[in-house]
């Protein structure tokens, strides 16, 4: 099973370690702790951290030359007025800065996806990552949302690899990093936590 996985081994190890710490079982059911982010938000943050920077952008903000408008960016893809050029951001600063963005992505996914309550944490984490990385993917008119709300979760998951275009020098371009990221979320969404696939001890 793991030999066919599209989830890179380092990320797989991080996800399984996080799941174990969160008490997520092999079926992908986690326990919410009051006052803490949900298990699926924590897992989505692991996905984002791996694909956004793998920790390389903790510290001083940089100009994202690939991003639209080349925004000042720090941590794992955070832009906007909260990013101050002269400030040094620690790993803890980054977690604090990133969390509201993930919570908004979670709220968006919950409000748009009719069967959210029936999804395991891996499915939820994959949709939260989509909502964090490409918020427009969770608009009601998208095929992902329409299929999910029609009860075709597998079909919705299989739509994720379509969202791989970025803007480079003003041109819409297929991005290798997005291809890998979507392959990961597609697999998490379709396979993890079902039929014993990738239990926390697997």
C-alpha cells in the first residue's frame, strides 16, 4: 500500500505522528478538545507546512516572486497586512499567524460541504488544505463541491488534482508543487482511514 502512495514519506511520517498524538484511530476518527483546533485543522497545517515551505520560511519575510502580485510572504504562505517586513517570525509566531487562516478554511469547508459531519479527519484535512491554499475551490459552483454535496465523495476527491495552476509572470502555469500537493490531498481524501488504509500504526 505505502509503495503506491502519492504522499511523500517525510509528510506521511509527520501526519501519522500527528494523528497518533491527536488520538486519531485507524478509521480516521479524532476527538475534539475544547479550546484547541480540531484534529483536521492540525493535520491540514502539517500538509500546508510541508508544501508551502517545509520550514524554510520561518524568520524574515520574503517576496514571493511566483505569487500573484509578488506579495511579501512569511511562514507557510501567509501574506497581507499582518506580515511586517522588518520583523523576525519564530516557529511559534508562525503557528499563531497561520491558525486563523486555517480556521477560516475549516469554517468555509463546513459551511459548503453538506456531508461534512460524516467525513473522517483525513477527508476533512484535505478539504481544509484546499480551502487554505485555493479558497475558490470551495465555491458552491465548483465541481468539487457539487459532487461532494451530491454524495459522490470519491468523485469530489478526484477533482482535486485539477487545481494545479498558478500565475507565473502573468501567465497561468501548471505548477509542479501544486501537482504534488493535490496528489496528496486526493489520496488522503479517497483512501486514508477507509478499510484500514494507513492506520496510525501502519
